[in-house]
C-alpha cells in the first residue's frame, strides 16, 4: 500500500506483535483493507520480533498457546490442522507453549488471512496532528490522514548501557545484543572469548546460542544469581475483571499504578527450561558463568578487561551487553504525539488512558482518538501489557471502539 493511495479509518503505528494483533482483530471484526493502515519501517511485518528471537536462538516462546496474534484462528487449531501438534511443548504446571517456528508460521498465516501485507506502508511516523475530526500523521513517505490512531511503538526507545561501558573508547569491542554488529554471524569471526553481560532471559538465551550452536568461547556475567520464573506475571493479570478490581481502583496516572505493575512483573528472570539449558552448557564446559557485577572496564590490545565486584577480572575479545532497553515512555514519538495533541502523561512519561476504552486522555480529561497499546499501556492494560497476553487484552478493548458491529 502506498501513502498516496490510502486514507484509512484506523492508522496503526508499528508492525510488531502489538500492531499486527490489533490490525488482525480489526480486520476480523469487519474493517476492510482500505480501512486499516499499518505504518512500519521494516520491509515485512513482525520483522523486528522475528530477527531478535532468531538472533537469541529462541526455541520456544515463554507465552502459552493461548497468546498469539490471531483473531479468528487459534494457534492450537493451526497446529492440529497441519499435523504439528508436536510443536506445542508441554510445560510443568503451565499450559503448553509453541515452538518459535510454529508461532511465526501461525503469525504469517494470520497476516496472509487478514491481508495485512496489503495494509502495510513501509515508513516511519514522525508526528501526529489534528485534522478536522481525525488525525494527520507525518511520515517519511508522506502524510496519512486517519480517523483514529493505534500507537503500537514497542520498546525501542533506545538501548541501555552501564556507566562503565559508556566510559570505554568508541573503538572498544563492546556492543549491545540488539545492535547490528551483535549478530552471531558477525561475532563468530572475532578473536577471543565473548562475554555476555546480563541476567535475564535475553542474556541467557544469547549466551546459550553462542556457546552451544555457534561454539564460541562464551562467558555469562550476572550481577546476581539467576531468578527462575515461568511467566513474567501471574495468569490472573490476563483477566479484565482482575484489572478492574486492582489496578483500575488506583488513581489514573498515579505512581501507585506503576508500583503495582512493577510488583507483579518478574522482569530480569529466566524460565525454568532456560535455566536447565544454561546448567547443561556450563557442566559440559561450553559456557563459563560468574555471578559478579562488572564494576569497571578497560581496553586491551585485543579486547576488553572487565573488573568484577570481587576484584577478579575477565578478559574478552568482545563484550555483548544484554542490559535492556529504555522505557517506552522515552520513545520520541510518545513525547511528540503528547505535545502535539495536548495529551496527558504521568510522572514517568506514560500515557494516561481511559481504563475502559484505552483512549489516551487529553490534559483536560476528555478522550482523544489515539489508543496506546503494548508497553505504553502498562498502567491501563496491566503488567502483561508488553507481552502477547497484553496484545490480546488490548485488542479486546480496541475492537468495540474502532470496529463497531455495523462496520
């Protein structure tokens, strides 16, 4: 779809899991291909999710089979119809989980089924302004005018680096796991050991892949023992009734909402099956692991010397940081949209939205036609907002607002 060919009812900003899930549900609810426009700079929808999960060597998703991007095609039915039920992995005290490849194939099936590629405009949104009763989105490919906007920008506000890494010279071989030069195919040809710094699932998966698949000498550096948790929040947070009885009883935009979300989320944890993989790799001498914090670093002639909290040192040819991403509230488009449209943000920069509709509130308390989803909606959709479960929760609220029965 070209920009000059469309004036959609709904413009979805972002073609990741949340944008695709929202668009798929809106299409299934009756909006036409011309009514939905997905604005994303990548050549294909879900490109970023696909590249990152494959880079880490993800084998199975952490989410259960109930959590996917489809509106009228379940992941279980998709697997059964194709004799791929074996790819629904049994998990102790938890529902079955899909393999990554099964999940991706199902997602591609949903994209094709709902003709979302025909809705996709490959461009970056740089601003949103009012235009009559709707909105004019500025993009690098030209303007798009829509009645409503779904803001599904994900968590790509920026990469986070510890202070010691920022103090190294620019020539030091230190990179971030999501940077282009951290792809395993580029690391394998570098001399020396690769040190992966981080204690969450991304660090663990990436270290496992380097050690067991790429067969690179690998060290994992965690500042504390790995914390094991199957899900990133209890299943009760997938229920709107529970959200209404807990999160939504707190004042909108209040610090109390953030405190409740943080207490419910298990950030920086690894699922049990990943802990098993890490233990096996270590026991087979393929992976070295240290529970120490990196306190300082300095360049060497052929790498980086890392000083640990106990005074020990580790010398690596390359250091890969799996130290997280900036909060979505720091994403430039969030601040720009809020400023241009006079929308309310809380003290941490997150949108203040209506709990019932997800509409982003204006500073005067009225509801706008902009609907934040994903990580930007944690104070409304709850602790699972950034996850697949949150994408489906948000879609449940968006459809009645953006695709009414008579559409």
